[in-house]
C-alpha cells in the first residue's frame, strides 16, 4: 500500500493539503501550485520508502554507537532509562 501522506510530507514540504483516508482520491490540494497526479506520487513511493529505511538504519546505528561509547549493554541502558 502506498503511503500518500508520507510522500506528500517528504516531497511537498510547505504545501497545504489534506488527505481523507489512505487513498489518492481523498487528497484535497489547497496550495496555489498544481495538485500532483497519482502517477507522480506513485513514482515517488520507492524513493520515500528508501529514505525511511535509511533513517531507521541511521537511528539504530547512532543508538548502537552511543551504547558502545558508554560501555554498557542495551539491557543496562534500558534499566537506566526505566
């Protein structure tokens, strides 16, 4: 399933729109630019998925790096934060 909200948030930052539901048919474009077509948004989906995956990987790497620098295990860090 294509996440139109994710695409719009990432590729049309600063534009005004609403999305009723998860489908393109629920998109109401309120900006003064032309509403992107379904095909255009669908074309962005693969790159947006890649962006999201890279962000998840970067966050996990940063967490692992911080834990390693502390010299603690993940369980010990969790215990500190609970």
